[in-house]
């Protein structure tokens, strides 16, 4: 049969020109694609041989070969797989059917600059055509298993290709890349370099099923060295747990997690059915230093049929599980999907839900079976996991089930408590789950808001992570019990009525009514109300927010994020049993010098601000007044 010359279809020609003339930041992907195609051909041959006993095909040593010829500047990728017939070459190589070219070009036209175009190129697996990124000419020689004659396909990527039937062609397919001239200024893309080829295979094709062998160069005696197998073929996620040692798992984690310590937990998942995938995930034993930085690289490695597709695939796990490392290997995802398409793909969303559920259930098992390991996990990753309580309502119940919090009733053996445990040991008649937020455990312990709760032995959750300011409002309640801040709204613990009676409370309110009204007018720029407190037993005063107001810490958080939040005036509560407040009320009733009363009221307010870690509005005046009062006591 004579050699025939054909023209590419219009879209194929556009794609070829794009591939050849665009500046591409990672040309290494071409070898991944060619090795992946060869692996598919070997899979197809094995399946065909199982189905057809009469197929005349050699399946005794299925493999992929790479051969470098530095003098001729060629790189050959060869397999002894299923091969292609003459007609198949014309259909599969001469056109780009089913390769997503039209969608690719549409995305490209939307890119407004060169950088955007390059990003699109790098995100599409264009398979065989990627060879033109590094080659001036590509020759394909193939023979389908069971047929006698082979086919040669040749093109320089300039719009045409030739097809020729040939004899004496071995079973399978070989792709010969006639590499472009070497760039002396860029040795990183020298594809006649043995170390470069090894590096690419190790990165992208280490776990495929078939051996990838590098054919040795001939020595001085003319004898070629034995082929070297470049890939490990050890896809640990595809093997049962009994077949793999913990050391092997740990070595894989250290490789993909860039961590010298062993993981805290190994999680394996195998999904079967209409959509199959396997996952091997690891929970690190410590949080990385940049976990809360904006540029933190999150996500797990994505493989398709053991072929590496991308690092840090963010779509597979939610942001609050960004510390999880590992591998996900899907069977049915197309190799030519981009990051944008991954985020929209229903299979990816289904995988994310399943993987998230698996990680959280593993943490739940850790909490039940190994308290020490769970304590390490929560210490390192509890703050980031609580982000999911705000961002992922679908998994909120599962997140609450694995969350634990410091508490006033904690001890060295049990420093934290789950919400379920808190509810179980609530006092008779207690309707709310009480909590307090703050910057540190020390500041919370010394807060005036804690006094009445400590005196009555009522348990309070101590929340010191910045995210705690947000999730408690998002969650609202647990098991029908409202989450209530002891620093917001009115707190009536019921005990004071038992001690002094309702009549005494009303009498006390009447006794202090004048002082409260006068102080409200005096401090109207800073507070919305002055009232008597039921939460103070030691301190003279404290500041509280209305039930629906933002806390000062949350206001500061929003401002740090660049959002304008008006400062809300708060409520000043006075302790009627404190000597300072009693003296102030007596002085007010005696109509003493109002200037000194004003100074005392200002000092009392400033003390309340300081008690919660704030700063007086006029620090210099506060210091002067305090120094004056101290001087009088000496």
C-alpha cells in the first residue's frame, strides 16, 4: 500500500499549532501522557487475551520501554500492548475525536492574556499530541495484536500527516520523538538526559501496573546494558491492608507529605460500584507551621489509573481538612479534565463527601479507642477542624461529634469535654450550655464573668481559638440545648433568689436606681445601659454585650479582615455587694462633690475595660486618676 498524505481536521490543526508555538511551563507532561497511553494498550491486550483464546499475541512479558539516542536526538516510547490497525490509526491519531478539543479551544478563547492561555494548556491532558511540544517530528509505528501488517504514521505537526502500511513490525506501538534542538541555557528540559527521564517517570508514572524500563546505551564493546526498571509499581492503596506493612505506609507518607515524622493515622478507602476509586490518606502527627497562612498548599495527590495527574487537588477535601495528605486514584475520571472542570465534576463532589465522611469517622474511632492519639490530634488540628462548623453545615453533626473543648471542670486526666458529655453532666434545671471566649486560658480564668459560675460549680466551656467566636453563633444549639455566652445578655442562675428573695432584689434595685441612672448619663458615649449584676461575686464591675451583639474580639477580627464594623456600646454591670459600689452609691445619695464621683465612675468603667483585656479610652487620664487615689491611701 503506498504512502498516503492527509490533512488534520480544523480543530486538530489549531491545537497542534497551539501546542507547538506556546510557551509551556511544564513540558514534562508529554512523557506522562505517552506512558499512560502505553499502559492503557497493555491493559487492553491483557483483557483481549482473556476474552479470546485464539488471539495470536504474546502476553508473557508486558512492559513499556524508553530508549534514548543522544546522537540522533530521539526518544522512543515503546510498548508490546494491543497496538492499532491501519484504520484505527487514521481514526484515533489523525483526528482528535473524544479528546475534548472543542471545549479546550473555547476555554482558551476566554483567556485574556498569555499567562491565562498557558494555564489552560497545562491543565488539559492532550495525550499523544503533547509530544509535539518537545519534538519537531513524531513517528508512530504500530501493529495490532493478531494482525500481520503494521502501520507507520508520521507528522511534523504542520497540518498534515502520512500513513503507510509496513511489514515486519513488532506487536504493540512505538512513538519516536525527534526532539527539538537542545537549549544550552536550559538543561532542565534535556530529554536525552537519563536523569531527567528517570525523574519524570518517578514523579508521574511510579505506580502504574506495568514496568517502565529504560533501555541501556551500548558500551565500548557494543553490548547494551540490561534495561533498568524505573517505576516501583507499588500502588499501596490498591493492595489490602494485610499485604502492606506499617513501614511501607509510613515511607509513602514521608514521600508525599515531605515530613520526616510518622503519621498519626492511616486511612484507607476503596469505593466500588458505578464509580470506582481508591484512597490512602494520612493524618500528620503535627500541624505544619503555615497551616493558617493564605498560601498554604492543601489537597491530596490525584491519580487516574495509577497515573499521576496533579499535586494538591483541592477539590477532593474541604478546606478544614487541608492538613490531610495522601493519594486518591480514580478509575473513571478523564485524563483531560482541568482544575476548573474538576471543581464542577459530580464525581469529584461525590468523592469529596465520601472522603470527608471517612476522615471524620476515623477521628471518631480515634477518640473512642485511643484517647492519647486523639488528644494529640485535637491539640494540633482542632482549631482548623472547627472551621467546618461554620463552612460545612452538611457535616456539622459529624464535626460536633469529634470536637472537644477545655472546661472549668477539666483536670490533668480529662482536660477537655465533648458537648455530649457536657449535656450529660448538666445540673438539674440547667437549660443552657455555657461558654466563654477569650484570647487565652489565663485571661478567661481571671474574667469577672466567671465568678458566679465558679462559686456555684456550674461548668463553663473555655474557648480560646479565634474561630470559636464564629462557630458558636453558627451552631446555636446542641441536642436542643442553646449555646450561651456568659459574657452576653443577662445571666440569672437562680441562686440569688434563693438567698435573698425576690423582694430583696427589688428593694436593691430601688436603692441603686439613682446611681444607675446618673452613671448611664455620665457614660452614655461608652455604654448603652448600667445595671446591677447577678454574675459578679468578687469584682466591682464588668462589661457585657447584648445577646445579639458582636463580641469585641469578633469586631477586631472583622476589622483585621478589612471589614468596617461599627463599635457597639456595651452594658456596664455593677456588683451591689462590693464595697466600692456600695461606697459610690452612698456618696451619690449624700450629694457629695460630683466631680470626685465622676472620676470614680470613670475609674470603675476603666477597671471593667481592663478586666476583659481592653484598653481605657484615655490611658493617661486613667493613670493620673489611679495615682491620685493611691496617693490618698498612703
